[in-house]
């Protein structure tokens, strides 16, 4: 390339002398005369009709621009201003952010498309019926070991769909749920695919058919031992059984035992509120050691009548709680008390005799007889635990609030969605001759004891039966066969 061509490619830096607009030549001449010293600044400002300060400012600005342009500059391309550089950086950041958002939108669209295809595939009927647990167990005992093959490449489609969804960012657990397979199943399919093996569901246990005579023998052994025999022991006792067969037969025997127990059990229902009350204690851990909460509750309506906090669970404390309960809500016909020794002290018996209240003890070693108040104590425990560990001084007020809450803020479906307080306040008034009831219970107790030949029964067994029969005769108790207990 010649010198003339290089000169043509060079950037022109020369600027011609400015030409004043028409009619402004005089102003241009005055400015040049001031710069050349022919006129003073004051004369120039007067000639142009300006103030001296304004004219001097314009002159200084022109000189400042000249000095800036005439100063030596560093070599190379001129740099960008700070503001321009910040704007370009912000523009680049927004461009990258927009690209990421667009990529995410595309992934979500693709993910929804894949998930929709998988859900449509699962919704289509396959001609196979789902088996219940009982049907599966019956098939196992009958020796059915059909394996679930991969019809029409269903396993391949599920694995491919789950893999694609996980690649797009969906979690492994959620992707497995969408395709209708477990995480372990997807992992096993992927391993078999890498090894070039056929994809199929895991086969169930291969259990041979059990002859009816052998099954009946095993079930009889389980029932005779009350379901306590283990699976391995059952397979040893009946040598022709495998452990899987023994486990299935034991499960069947336990189910039959439970159904028989429910059919033979009796549920007692108290029909009238205010007749029978339960009484029990619940220990509460405080910042200064354990305390006892003595609670009385009606046996017909889940209404807690009284709650007293004491330091010791002894006779005087029980007598105080019973006296408080009777003073607040009147004496019931009987209290249902367990066999704790503090329930039969002289103080307790004196309080009950004074008000004509009988004692109803349950069978020994049979806590389900007092299950109603035990279940209520579980509710009490849950409310108290929610408040943390209280101090002994704060515990009585906390217990009062707890009893008020369960009585007045908890509608019960068994009460027609009314609270226990609402039912308790509308209970009928019961007028019963307590002396006559006591005499009838004593007479029935003596008659049942004479007619019963069974020995080694608790001393209060006949009294409990007599009291229950006397209350049933008056319509206060009702027996229901096949109860839920």
C-alpha cells in the first residue's frame, strides 16, 4: 500500500475555522479583538450588550476547552466514561439474566410436556387389574409367581421419561412419582439397561402351594398358643412350611383371633350423665419435682368435673379431691376407681359414705375397664406438654385452663357436635333413693355369691356385678355385644 493510500485512510483531525451565522459577524469580530488584545473585556462586553462577568465566563470556558484539547493525550484509543461503562455492564448482565430465564422457561415447557405424556400413558387402561393385599396373599399361598414383564416397552418409556425430567431439574423423588415407579426401581432399571438386560419388575416371592391340611394345622397351633409363636418356630413345628408360608398363615390366624375377640366382647354404655364418674391421677413434671393431677370425669359425657393438683397421691389428697368434686357437681351414684391403695383409705371411705356414693372396682389386671379416663388423660397430657414444664405455683391455674378448654371449646361428634359443657348443663335431674340402691346391691351381692361355685375370685367381684345389674335395671347402663374394645 502506497503512502498516498495510507494518507487517504487516516482519520481527519483538522477542523476549519467556524463561519458565523448571518447577522452575527459583528459578535465574532468583537470576540477576536478581545482575544487579540485590541479591546478590553469591559469594552467587549459593552459592545455585545452583556455583563462583564458573563462575558468573562464565556471567555474562560473557551480557553478551558482549548487547554483540554491541546493537552497531550495517552496513546491508543480513547477510554470510555465511567457512566458509559456502567451502562454497558448492566446491559450485559440483563442480557445474561434474560437468557437464563428463557432457558428455564424452555426447560419447564419441556418438563411439562414430558410429564403430561407420562401421566396420559399411566391413565390409559392396560387391561390389567390391581390386586388387593388379600388377593395377593391368596395368590401367594396358591403358588402363583407370575412376573410382571415389560409390555410394549412401558418400563423403557418410564425410565426415559424420569431421566429426562431429572435432567431438566426435577427431583428424583418427584420424577419417580410422576412416572409411577419407585426410586429403587428406576435405579435398578438403569443398571439393567447399562448391562444390556431386559427391563422388568421385580418378581414376588416364590411360595409353593400349601395343602389345606397343613394350613389348618398351622393355624390351629397359632390359635392354641394365643398368637405368641414366632414364624421360625411355626415353620419348625410344621416342617413342611417355609418361613414365608408360616408368616402368611400366622397373619391369617391372628386376624381370625382378633375378629373372634371383637365379636365376643361387650361394650358398656352409660346412658345418663351424672350417674357414674371416673376418677384417676396423672403425674406432671414441674420445675420443682413431680406433682399429681387428680381428675374426675363423667362416664356418660366426656365432661371433666374436677381437677385438683396435689403433691402426694395418698388418701387425704384423694379424699380432698372427691369432696371438692361432690361439692361442685353433686354426688354421683358411684365412682369408678382402680385398685390403688389410696382409693380405699379411711378418709376416702368416710367421704363416700357421708354422701351415699358406692365404689365400682374393675377386674384385677384389666386396665381397659378404666380406658375412658385413660384416653382423656392422653388429651390432658398433650395440652400440658404444649406449655412446657410449669412451676408448681403455675400448675393449678394451667390445669384449670386445660379443663375449661376441653369442656367448653371441643365439639364432639358423639354429642351431636356439641361441647361437653352444653350437654352437661342440660342433663336431667336424677332422683334416686341411695339407701335403697345400697340395700339392693348388698342383697344382690349375697345372692350372686351363694349361687356362684367358682372360687378364687376377687373379694369385690360379686359387688361389682351386683352394682352393674342394679344400674342396668334402672336404665343407667346398657350392654352392647361385639364392642370395639
